[in-house]
């Protein structure tokens, strides 16, 4: 899986829990790095922040959806932006779920993983 998060302490917190639960987690700290990593090794699922340096999460999602090789990668938004704030920009780009970072513990991510991976 790929966690795209620019805050290194937040990324480390989620990564540690997911790895303790048996998942292999790669982390990208900006949008451009994320796209390189996705194209190099297609992840089963991506947790995507919206506010990122170099290329924001919406730009990453648009790039993923426009490339036939990455078009169907599972994406869960993990951001402090609400769905209302993101509006149609994200809804039309096919995400599995939208989680508010401030309300989502690392344990909550692992609880949803089985469901998201079956989607």
C-alpha cells in the first residue's frame, strides 16, 4: 500500500500501526514522488492526503485516473478537508472512501482495509 502524506510524524504514526498489523507500507511525501512510486510499483490501495507539496492530492488523483495503468487503483482520501470542501472535484474521480484525518486513528485504517481491498 502507499500512504501519501507530507507530515512525516503523521505518516510515521499510520505506517507503524499498519506494519504492526502485517501490511507493507510505502510513504510518499509529495505528489510528484507519489506518482513515481505508483507507476514503479502498483499498490493495492492508496491513502491520499489532499494538501501536498509539488502536486496536490486532487492533481495526483487526476493523474492516476487519466493513466490506463493506474486508472483502477483503489484510493481512500485521508485529509482534513471535508467532502463538502472538495465537492465534485474528487467525487467524479472515484474514491472508495473519504476519512477526516483528525477523526481517524491508525486502528480505524486497519479496520477498513479488508472492506476497501475487496472493493
